[in-house]
């Protein structure tokens, strides 16, 4: 696909991730994997526990801006904790189209690396000291990175922003 304004093929999500990581001096490992229909399936394909896969969630603030929340796969956002950390009364997960417009990435591929806009990053404290897997900007790929190096490269705010995933029902 040729970008009519630039006259060239825009870089793939994976290429954007690699370029941003390189510009930050951040060592990442990109891994091709079979398509996964869930986080649990992706973890099984990578041979990892779900807690080692970190979801990069796009969160919409009431002022229209966004932020990234880095959440381990076995946990979910604690809205009261995240609101307190951000200092706002309202936050929400945006529709898939808004997340794509805010980052340039489809759900399931989202990462702060190479995002079309550099939104603030908030990381759950439980990922500190871990080697994690996360979205790599394209379906069928995951990236591995040292969480501490990732956090440092973004100047991310680290805090207790999650709670265990509640079983359905």
C-alpha cells in the first residue's frame, strides 16, 4: 500500500516497533508465532505463564487524551487505583477504532513502542524485574523485553494499578 501523501509504503507495525526500540537503545527480541485468539492461547504458543504476557491497554482520559497501562496477563486494571495514580475521576477503555486511531495499532498488537502518538505509560509494579512478552505491532508476532529497561526507556510511572482477574459470573 502506498501512502498518497508520502508516496511510499508506510512502515509495518513491526518495523515501527524495531525503529523505536533502536532509537531508545532498548534490546527487544521479536518472535513470530501462530495466530492466537486469546491471551491464554498466545501464552501457550510461547510456552509462558499468562502473567509473563503484558497487555498494553489504551486508556482514554475524560479530557480526550490517552495513556498506556501495562498489565500482566493474569491481572486486570483496577480502575480506582489507576484513577488515583493518574489523578482523574474518569477513565475508560476506548472502542477498538479509537485505540487504533490513538496508536496506529490494532487490538492484540498494541505496544507503546512505535505508537503513532507518544502517550504516557503506566506500568503495574508486578512486572518490575521480569522479562516479559507483549504485542509487537502486528498480528502473529510477540516481542520479548526486560520490563525494567522498557519502563526506563519510557520514563513510565510504576504503581499498583491492577487486581487479579475475576472469574466470570
